[in-house]
C-alpha cells in the first residue's frame, strides 16, 4: 500500500528514468510516486501595479516574465496585482518564489500584501515499462479511456482532481492541484499499480 503522512511528495527511491519491474510494482507501489517537474501557483498582492514603472526599475523585465533564480521560477505579473509563478519543483518552492518577488515589489514602494496563495496545477512524471494501451483499455474498461485518434495516451478517469496519462513507452504524466497531497498517495498510486500489474508488452 502506498501511503504517506506528509503532504509533500518524496523523491523516488529509484531513478525515475529507470523502468520499473512489474513484480517490484506489486510489492512496492511507492516506486510509482512521480517526480514533480512544475508547480503553477497564483497569489494576489492586494494592490494595483504600475507595470511600466516596474519594467524600468527591474532588469530584464520589459513586460516579459520575471525569472527568480533561487528557487528557479518564472513569475508573470499583472496590473491588477495578481502574479503567476511556474517552474518550481515543490509547493514550498512555489510559495517562496512568489514571496521573494512580492518583497522585490515592496522595495519599490508598492503596498504589497500576500493574499490567496493557491496551487493551480502540478505536473509530475515517472517511467514504468512499455505497455499495450489498447489491450490495457480492454482489461480495465470503465477505469480508463483510450482514443488514439484524438490523444496518444491512456487516461485514468477515477481520481477526482488528478489526471493520469499513461503512454505506450511506459511514461506517465500526472496533472492536478492534488498531486502533492496524501489523496494522491492513498488513491492514485494503488490504482496505477492495479492497472499496470496485469499487463505489459513483450
């Protein structure tokens, strides 16, 4: 059983680029916990922003996304005071990047506050073994959908707030704001293991 008391995904115990053995997946479903590669969050700074003034005062801005170097993130700001942070590898890094940028704007005299921070989406991935998606869809009909004419991945449909796409190479993409929560570990990992444990390509 894949369970965790932490609200943050732990790193894979094995290299995520190394295909997992099907027997190992049955015994250790935690090997399927994806590595987060992008966290997208928003926050309201509670004030209007003069974008032209900011562009003049901050280097390499000029109405282009501002890059935060540590943690590495790209921040887009709007005149309304809302900002979008993307490119971080954890929820904590996303919050830190947004706070760092808010502090920069405070130094320019804007009455910035840090309001309504929210994770909008998280993208994660992992690598398993090659699978026959058409056969997989037959075996687990009702749990997944596969329409190769429209999308080359098989989509697991049973997890609210989390979208799991499995490709024939064994590559798995995971999207959703709940990826960093315990709901992912308790519900999503066992479902993926159940789907994969019965089939693989020769």
